[in-house]
C-alpha cells in the first residue's frame, strides 16, 4: 500500500514536471518566434527612418584607379560610341541590314523578314554559348545569373539551366578557352562586349526563336557565325547610309568642340585611332565638331583593325589620300598632322611620336579591344565611355529603387544574423524572409532591364563585364564631354572600397 502511494506520488511529480517542460518549451518557442518578429519590426522601422542616399551625378567621371591628369600629355580617342554616340535608329539599321543579308546571301527563310528588332531585349556584356545556343549573364565568379538565361526568346528555368550546365559555375576554359585570346575559336562562349553587338544578339535570339517554334533542326554555332558575318558584312552599307544622313543616326554633341578646345589650349596632343573608314568618320566629325575637326588632331589613324593594332608587332602604317580616296604605297617614316593614316601598329605610333606609357590617356568604349592591351602591354592610362551609365544612374536615383536596395541590404543582414535557429516555427519565419528577399532582388533587377538586369551587377556580385571594365579602365563615364566638368589638372581618386574583413564604416 505504502509502496503504491510512493509510486503514484512519483508518477504525479513526473507528470507535472513533463507538463511544465512542455509548457516551458511552448513558451520558449513562442518567445523565440516573437523575438524574430520583433527583430524584423525593429530593422524595418530603422530602414524606414533612414535618410535615402544622395543622387549620383549622371555626368560624373568615376575612378577605378588614381589618375592625375597633370601627367597626361596626350589624349587618344576611339571613334564609334566614344566620340560618336549613336541614336537607337542605328540599332534598327544594323539589325535590318543583317537580317536582309541573312536572307539574300545566306539563304535563310524569307519569313524571317517579319522578325522585328526588339529594343531593350539585350544588354551588352552578355555571353552567348555558341554550342548550346544560349544567351546568358555571368558574374565575376563565372556564376550564371539565374533568371537571365535565354534560349531564343524563351527564359530557361533554374532547373533547366542546371540540367544543361550541371553546375551554377561555368569552368573558365569553357568561357575563355585555353588561350589568352578570348576570340579564339576553341572557346565555347563569346562575350558581346560592344554596343554594335546589341542588335546582333537580338537577331540571334529572334531567328533562334523562329527555328525553335518551327521545329527546324539548326546548329546554334552556324546560326551564330552566319549572323555575325551578316552584321559584319553590313557595316560598309551601314557606313554609307549613316554618312549620307548623319543627323538621323548620330547624337549631336555640342560640347565636343569645347572639350577639344580646352585640351589644345592646355598644350595636350590629340589623336584618333578608329577601326572605321575615313569617309564615315569624317562625316560624323564634321557634323559633331565642324569642317575643321582635323585641326584638333595631331594624328588620325583609320581602319586600324583593333585589337590587332595594339597586339601585332609589324604591320606597316599607310597613308590614305583624302582627295583621291585611294591608298598610297609610300613608306611612312614620320607622322604628320593633317595626313590621314590607316592600319599600322601601336609600336609604330609610339616609335614615330615618342608618346609613351602614363603620358597617354586613351578613351574607348570596348573594354577589351580598346583598353585591355594598351593598359596591360603599354602602360597607357585608359578611360571607358559607357553610354549605359545614363540609364543605370537614372535607375539608381529613383527613390523607390533606393528604398528597395536599402531594405534588401538590411533584410539580408537580418537573415544572416538569425539563420542558425533550428526550431521549425522559426524556420518558417526565415523562409518568409527569404521569399521577401527573392522578390526584392528581382524587383531591383527588372528596373534595369526586364530580361537581364543591370550591365554592372548580377544580384549581388559585379558582372563579368564590370570586372573587366574596372580592371582595364582607370576612369569611366557616360559621355566624353563629361570631362569638361573637371579641370585639365584634376586628379581622380578611387573610392576606398571596404574589404570583407574590414570595418563596414569608420564611424559608428
Ligand atoms: Mg568604339
């Protein structure tokens, strides 16, 4: 009897104890989920009370590397998309000419003439997988940006992308080939790094989409090479059409003359090295600067065939006779102002002028063929003209964008700080936060470009394009005339970026 009483007392105590523990557990769980909800509220309130950052000046010049203009004695320029900025009508013209060549010379189905140019479909800097026929955006770690992968005009889901590439990161040999030269035919991917390639990408995607829908058996590499050749072969026709109707295709740039005047007054030397032919460049420069544009330049080299101009060791520089429009075979032993040259190499340019290294600042729009070799091989200083900055900065300056970008940052920190909780209820809250973060990331991407987002960023990393740009350009800006906002003695200082192991800010 006594034993029975003792046992039942013990059982009761145990029962009470376990009930208490359950209650305590429920209390702790409630308490911890409430803790997360409270933390969210606090961060959200803090975000809403924060002052939005000041607008970025769309006409500023941005520095990747310190550059003292006092040291620069010689200013060099590329022509297309550096001095000459084209209107969207040029994209349509190139697209239409390429499509016509594709039908007439390459015997593509005449139906493709109904495929119209889609402005804003692509952005520059994308990669095209010539083997698989896929257009995609890569970040600086060679990671594919999910949601920015297209076959024709159809976006591929994340599962489809992983099925095709087996991994989110693409091996470097696949992207850049085994050789230094990225345009080498061993590479499986080509990067479309200049603005002339934007209509080209649209034509590739339009025709691929047409083939897919018609269930035609086509080879993506043949399609790519045909379209590339069609667009390239269309350039001479494009040059004639633009030269006859300059104002329809080239943006007026009233400040260009003022910019050259200031450089000449400061005793700077000026030169032009362009791949385009003389007649085309001359018409454009007359339109933008005036009939006397050549007086500003100490040296003009046309049809330079960059990047070979910067990489070839020997290819004679030649004289172009402006009056007769013919090429002269005389050996060139000195470079004269007022004479038009073509071909040649940077070695001859340097040997015949004595312009070298950090005294030269060369501006171009193409991070590789304009800027990479001159900076890596010859130590020239470089400036990139990136027209897209106007749109990118206007987007950054939108208050809605600023709010979203700020909140994304703070929400990510919140997730990072609370991610280790194991309780299922807490996990549910975390999942909710992650979903909100995914939506925010997409909202931020779409405002730049619906398909591919910003030219400079994937969700959080720099793009493959911007990594190259920041490596090869000392400064970059949206328009060459923005340099007028700074004196000829200005020093551009790069922002001291924060490394992951450093303080977020020196001020609390
Ligand atoms: Mg160019």
